[in-house]
């Protein structure tokens, strides 16, 4: 079972450091087999800062290169050789400084070093989107909003998502812990026993009710021994679209690939509450009936 630290903490009244939480989980029978750092942007943009292009001139020894000076909030501007056709004085840009390691979408990681390019000194790199792992565009360097302050860490502006991910070795009898909310309840029980009374933050109120019966779907359960209950609701006015970033981040951190907003929310509910959920296209439901049956094995 893969558990997101950020997600789990949403249900706890107080944050607990990942290492301490790992010990608590193992002590209550949810053995933590690994605790790994998840970074949506590998490296977290460490060493990348916001810069302002002060000057931009033609490189004397190369037609496709420019000589720039960059204000990154230090006393002395950086000298950077840049090959992007769209670089210009006055721009705010993302600069990988000496010592920073960047992780391009395609290609190997690059650690910045002072260098001479065609005989001219270069003290870093003005970056394109794909060079920082922020996207796939390589149509020149990123030109950022003009109100950004030189020297600001790029991570403070882009806010790349990061998390800590627990891999828990569950035994088959621990179905209660096969969700973030279930694990949170176990942690709350531990804290109540060892420290003080702790209750999880419930993610939902119980005030939901159907507001019309315009699109009824009949549910038939053929084997009520194996399936005691099957519940559903018809929702109209839904548009299938990409999921919002917060939802993509949560699923990606635990190894679930984002598909679209409808599929993703069913996976979200499953990993949040442990309740399996599936969405059907009403237009594809023959006879407006869902039939629950045992699968035939051929």
C-alpha cells in the first residue's frame, strides 16, 4: 500500500515529521518498508534563481550565441552565454547557477560549471522549460513575469510539488488500512493511547441527497450473498477534461497515472476512503440498468 505523507496529514490535526510517522506506523502493525522522497520536478529547482537580463549582445565568435549579463540579486552580475534566439535585455528569466544540477525532460542531468564558450566566460545557464523539467517546450528560454525580484529562488515562484511516500507492507486482514483515511484513523488511535485524544478530520459532510429522478438507472444484484449492496448515483452536466493540478499531484505521488477528471476522481476516492468506485457513461448503459453478477471464468 502506497501512502502519501502530504495526503495523510490532511486528516490529522497536527503534522508529524515523516521519520516519526514512519515509526508510529510500524509500531501499530503497518510496517513501513520504504520511505521515499517524491519530487514532481526532480531536484526541486535547487540552485535555480530568478534573474534579470541586463545586457544582451552578439557573441563575437559565434553567430547563434549571445553574451548576456544577468542580475541575480548579488553584487556582481553573472556573465552567461546563451544560444536562445528569444533572449533580450529586460527579461526576467530562470537561471541555473554554478553548482546547480538540472534534470531535463529529455537527456541526462547537467551540473552547472564555470566555462568558456567560444572564448567567452559563462557562469551559468538561462533555461528553457524542458531543461528544468517543468514542461516540454524548447521554443527558447522561459520569459517570466516582469514583477519578479532577481535572486528569488525559482522554487518559490514555480512551487514544484514534492512529497514523502510510504510503502506499507499490509497483511490481507488489514483492509481497514487500505486507504489514507483508514491509516489516519490508526494513527489517531495511537496518538489517543500514547499522547492525547486525537480525532481525524473528516473530508466529507453527510448532507448529500439526490435532487431529482430524471435519469433513473436500475441496479440488479444477481448474487446477494457475494454482493450485499451496490449503490450508485446519476450525475448530469459533467464535462470530461484534464484533472486539476492538485488532483494530478496527489495521484502521481502514489504511482497512479492521471487519465482525466472522471477517472481520476474515482481513483482518488478509492485511495482516500478504500471504497471502490467506477464511473459509467450513461449513454452506454444498455436499458439504463446496471447488473451485478459473478464473473464467468472460461
